[in-house]
């Protein structure tokens, strides 16, 4: 996958830094490559649902941003990216010390880009367990205001 | 829709109170009826994405919990509810003073319940704009540990 | 919902007539209004899966075309419509004498239109049972070749 | 992935043979392994939509059956499998001489199994192009009647 925007990595980092929600939950960008982005989220007790698992909405928060930025790496400079829709399957209880959402572009288009993200829970033993998987559609909405 | 659990409303409130993520983002239960639940979230700058819209993951957080609890109102006493999967379409920029996720059960089953949620943005003029819609599947996993 | 194309109904009928698959399975257009389309499919033994229910792919065939044409009623004259994606929940066994897919536009946009379709099974007693529901995204791809 | 049912391959073949819709459209089982199933569908003019592409509902028909049978390979003997829900993204026009839906189990559970299917179009030059991708949930409903 060939990036059209030579400064795609810096542009993803800049945009990520402008997402206040990432700061609130403590997520950080951990990988930015053409068509692939990872976001890492350490466990925090205030992100959980009633059973002590990471809330599906927070699983979605990191998976969706990873999908959006994976799509964004392949868009022209000056683009903006928005989510059109996504679907998430929860596969196992989201329990772990760290969570990683890894998104990969399946098909990049001029307007729409289809992306998949896997969310892994990582424990102290470094075991990496797939806890959720997302399939979504991102749109390039042209230059930001 | 007939609730099997006479104390469904209190059980939803108790479970909601055990979701730390709801406290973190400032969401509250605003309606609990058989097969219908609403969650209300006031605007907060730290919940936004890079364009100043409510992050799709936070839209999902309130929509998913509303879906889960709408399903839960129709489950037997002592049940636990988990999300199997959901799909969210983002329809308009999620901008507003308050956001409301309203979930309604489409089909309640013994094991699986299918639910729809609409998420509205409400402005000072009380205009109510549909910004996202979710279709999801919830599972009854029996009595909690 | 205001149709931009005054001959939207005839254009939907013409396009439907150019879908050979509809003839193969025996489906017909039964309602075309701005933002709303219904497709009716009589029961046929050769459309079933292993349990004697209408195959989910055939449920999808009528639901998807109904969604596409519901979106198409609101597009400019000379447009073409394609499905971007859809999600279908199967709610009950698809058994009946006739099946009706009813699609309604949720949000019409210049490029993307979000549509919902309900699929009903109808029996001799005229009971109408919801057997599946779809949420999907359609795209306007400009004038056909 | 370890099959619980030693005769999983024959059981998939038997069930497939009881799906009349597969005969109608001309699809055949082309691979059955633990957790993986492929269905092959030769091009036919009567399966197309208005632009001459394979109708998304027929893409779904082979993808959904491939998902169901991939899940079925890992279920106990005497089980029945049904689709709970699926989501399909259309990535490119479905044009080709042959179409292959390849499904792989992502997570097998006692009740629910999550499966992914890719649908490829194959041309005379043997080029294999990804035209659609599905993520779905299958349920084991116990022994058939």
C-alpha cells in the first residue's frame, strides 16, 4: 500500500493529539505504517462495565480510531477522515493489563476505505488474546476547515 | 413487552451504577421501561474527536449500554447481560449540548435479544437530531457470579 | 422526503426490471414511494435452506434491493445506486406463504444514504411476522454508463 | 481447531445437499476443513443486478452458507446451525467467471461462533480479486428435529 501523503505518520500523530477522548482514557498511538495503525490502552478501573471487563464502547473507541487512522495513512495530504459505520463482535471478556487495537486497511478507495481492526488483551505473561474484531467503513471528506 | 423480573428497573439502575465508565464520561440513566432504556450524556470537551464531534466510541458507549439494559429489562431476575455484537451508522456530526441514546428491543429471546438504539443530539433550542443508529445483539448469560 | 427526480418511480421500475436475479427468484416490486420501497417474494421450495426456511441470502436479496431502491427514489435523475454494506439480523425462522421486504430511508445524503429494511413473513391468515431486519449504507455513483 | 464431530465433512456435505437454493444458483461446496469452508459459484447471467454485477444478495448467499458450514465443522455431531446475523462490505464490482466464498472461524463457542468470509471473483487469467467481506455470528441450536 503506497501512501499518497509523504507526511502521513506525522499527520496521524497530529490528528490523534487533537482527540481529547484519547487523553481522557489514557490511549496512545503505538504504530503508524501505511495502511496499519495500532492504539494501546492500559487497563484502568474507571473504563470498565458491570462485570469488570473493558466496556464495549471503549473497545470500540480504540478500534474505531485505529480504523480511521489506518485509512487516513493512505489518503491525500490535507484530507479529513470520518467513520461512516462499523460493526464490532465481542469474542471474549475484555480483561487484561493492556489492550491493543490493530487496524489494517482491506480496500482503500478515493472516497470510502474499508478497514478491519482486531482488539487484543495482553496479560503480564505477554499472552495476546483476541477479544473483539471490527469491520468498518471510513470516508475521506476532503480538506479540514 | 412483559417483564419477567418485577424489579427490572431497580436491577438496571444497580447494574448501571456498577459501570465505572458511565461515571467517567458523565452519563446517566434517564428512562427505564420494559424493553426501552434511555441514557443521557451532557456535552463535555474531553469526549470529542479531532473535529470537535462526540467520538464515535462514546456514541457507542451510551448506545451499547442502552441496548444492553433495554434487553436486560426483559430478562429473568438474576440474569447477566453482555453484548454479542453491534453495528453503528454515523448519520450526522455528533454536535450538541446533550446526547440521548434511546434503545428499544426488536425481538426478545431466551438467549439472544436484538435491540436498536437511536442516538440524538439536543441543542439549546431543544431540537432533537438523529446522529447515529445502532442495531445489536445481546446475550443473557445467566446469573452473575 | 422530497424526491429530486420527478420520474423516480418509473426509474426504480426500469432498474428493477434490469435485475435478472429478481426474475429468477420470483420477486416483484410492490411499493415505490419517496424514501420507501417494498419487494414481495412468494414462497418457493427452491429458495430454502436445510431447515426449510427461506435462505438468509434470499432474505438479503430482497432486503438489499429494497434498500437500494428506497435510496434511489431520493437521488437525482440519471444516478446509479450501489450497496456499500449492510448488516442483517435474523429474528425468527423465515417461514411463510409470502415474504415482504420494506425499506425506509433513515438519512439521505448526497453521496451516502442510510436505509433500514424489515422483512416480514405473511401466512394464509394474513399474520405479518417480522423475520429479519437490515441496516445498510447505499452510495450514489453518478450517471450509469 | 479440533473438530468434535469426526464425520464433520460428510455432515456438512449432507446439509449442503439439503439446501435447494444452492442447486438453484449453481453453487457447490469446494472445500471442507475444520473451521474452513469454501463455496464456489460459476458466473450466470440470471444472478446479476442492474449493472451486470453478481447481486449482493447472491454474494451473501454463498458467504453466509460458507460461514454457517465453517462454524458447523466445529460443532458436536447432531447439531444444527443457523445464522444469527452478518455484515457484508462490498469492496469491488462482483464481476468474474467464478466466485469463491471462503469462510474461516475466528472464535468457536459452545453456543455462538464468529466467522469471517471473503468472497473472491476469479477471471480466466486466474486472477483472484477480493470483492466482498463478511463478519457474522452463527448459533448452534442443538439436534435438528
